[in-house]
């Protein structure tokens, strides 16, 4: 089978174009992957921050509850002391 020069140069040109297209597609794909990795990192960071805020809130609620219990106990003790110290 014989090819004339035009057909050969077309094949070579097509191969170069195909390679260029493949490289371009690869660049686009790699860029998209990098963008997605960046978004994943941002979402992970946001998730970590939200968890930390939630944990901090829960600690604050526990501290508030403990303070309320201590205040009630303190009030009860104070009332008992007042009763004990009252003259009969």
C-alpha cells in the first residue's frame, strides 16, 4: 500500500493534533482536580471549625449548668446557716 506525501503529512499532523488535544485535556483535568482538592480542603477546614465551635458551646453549657447547680447549693447552704443561727 502506498501513501502519497500529502496523506503522510496529514497522518503526522493528526497525530500531533491528537497529542496536543490529549495534553490540553490532561491540563484541564489536572486543573479541575486541583480545584476540587482545594474545595475539599476548605470544606474539611469548615467542618473542623464547626466541630470546634460545637464542642466549645457544649462546654459552655456544661459550665453554665454547673454554675447554676453551685449557686443553688450555695443558696441552700446559706439558708440552712441562717436557720441554724436564728435564736429560738
